[in-house]
C-alpha cells in the first residue's frame, strides 16, 4: 500500500498527480506551464544486466565479451493540459532520459519528446522535440516495450548499409545521444529513428479509426558549405480497428548539400518509407510485419566512389508477441537488411545483415515486468550493423554482435 505524500495523489492508472502548490514548490522550472493546469508526473525505470560481444570481424578485430547494466528507455516526464473553452485545449510535455546505472556528462533536461501544443476538433498541432512518423511506426510495431534495448528493430531499419547512421551531417539532424561517456556507442539508429529537433507536427482527428499526421522541421543545423537551407518533411497514417493496426510513414531529408567532401556529407537528399501492421488474437497475442525502404541521392564526390548516383535498400521484419497466460508472453522478431542497390560498388553485394530476437516477459503487476532477451545480428563481409540501442560499439565489418539481457521494467 502506498503512503500518501502531502500535496500528491495517485490516479487509478498508476500516474502520480501533483497539485499546483506542490508543483510550483518542487519544480519551479515548470511554473509558467503549471499555473492554470494539472500536472502529471510519470516515468519508467527500465534496467537490464547484459552480456554482449561481437565476433567474426573480417579484420580480426573482435569486440570481447562485456558485462554491463543498461538503462534502456528509463525516463521521467511531466505533462499537463488546460481547457480553454469552445473545444480548444492547450497541452504540453517535458520528458527526459534518466540513467539509473550511471550519470553521464550529457544528461540534460527535456532529452525526449518535449513540446507544447493546441488541440481542437480539427486536430492538434505541437512544436518542440518530437518523434517523427517514421520513428512512431517502428515504435508501434516493435515487440519490445518502449521500443528499446538490444533487440529493437532499429538495429537494421533505415540505415542504408550503415551509411546514414555514420554520415557526419545527417547525425546532427536528430537528437540521438551518440555515446555513453565510457567509449561505447549507446544509440546507433538511423536519422529516421531519432527524435526531430525544431519540429512542428499536425495530427488529424480520428476518422473511424484513421488518423493522419504531417510534420516539418525548421532545421537549424546547416553546413557552412551548404548551397541552400536543409529541410525535413514528414507524413504518417495509422488505422486502428477491431483486431487490426495498420500504419505507414514517409520522411524526406534535404541536407542542403549539392556537393562536398565525404567527411561533410555523402548525400544531397535521403528518403524513407515504411509500412506495416499487426493482427491481435487470443489473449493479447499478435503477429505483424514491417517493411522499410530507404533511398539516398549521393553528392557527385560520393557518387564517384560508389560508382552510382544513388543508394537504396530494403529491410523487413516479421514480429510476434505470443501470450502464455494472463501474466506472461514470448516476444520475437526476425529481420533482414538487403544489399545496397543502384551502385556498382564492389562491397554492395556483401552489405546484407540478419537480426533475430527471442525474449520472455512476465508481469509481476500491472506496472512491473521481468524480462529476458537474446539478440543476435549476422553481418555479411562488408556490413557492420550494431544494436540500435545499448549497442556494442566498435563493430567492424563482418562482425556479428550478440547478447543476452535480464531486466526489470517498472512504470509509474
């Protein structure tokens, strides 16, 4: 039984709500937003003990076995809303990563989706640090709670043979934390799978289960040699009805570069389109598919190296959550990244990878889950895919990362 705290009460969903007096006293930074609205405190502590390694590198530089504790999608957030009358509401959210296992130097406030917006019968619009529709699609379909950890589908999605994940300019477009402060790569996802800075997002009303979204990013990160302003444009569409959930998204990024040395950027423009869905059956079991297609138009300098004007790649995942009773479930997914298309680059035929995850989750309560996961990536000779989150780091071409994780996830 929880002990009441002065000025705080808990609703029946497990979210802790703080009244105005307590909020103003404890979180002065939120005072302007909390002055006329209820504030909800929420969060997740998601910790896993992991053993990871990467072996089979073409150059012999394997990553030895490492034991560690990862914070996965641990977070704390504050959100609120205010009824303005006539069907109009103001809403806001400030959400931050937290690292229970360590205190990295880059830990700051508002590192996750944080925004302010207005909602009306005609839909809602928000501005701030926002997950684009492409990232949202992966999150809705991934079998891991929080779309996180060594098993997440972001290991292969949208990376275009890892070239986008490593591109110097494209890495600055999103908000992904590049390293954990200890020499390990923590986040290694594509530009389409990281939160978008300086973003605007419109979300439509729900039309019989169908919602649409349109996004735009006012890109402030611009190379000194860019010929024009970079831009990002997003589209998303989701349907929920009965046992079905179907979703798709598109994102286009113009880097602003016509040509440049490859250490600045290899791309003029990149596009990503993904679609998928799942079917729910039985006691919360589901099976689903995800298809991802990425295209990158190369700068003339990069095109000469790759012997082609553009790169493209297809990735797909088959996913399943199988209930084993009221409290437990098996989670699994298998994905393949195809070879790079559109170029005569000698290594394109050896750029494929496969990814497999198998795990089990057991709910100790409505808010606390035990989990055990095994995940492995098989890289071909010229591929160096790594886990999308809690990655191994330093994976050389041909090496295959693998790991086990035992964890506990609690939401409040």
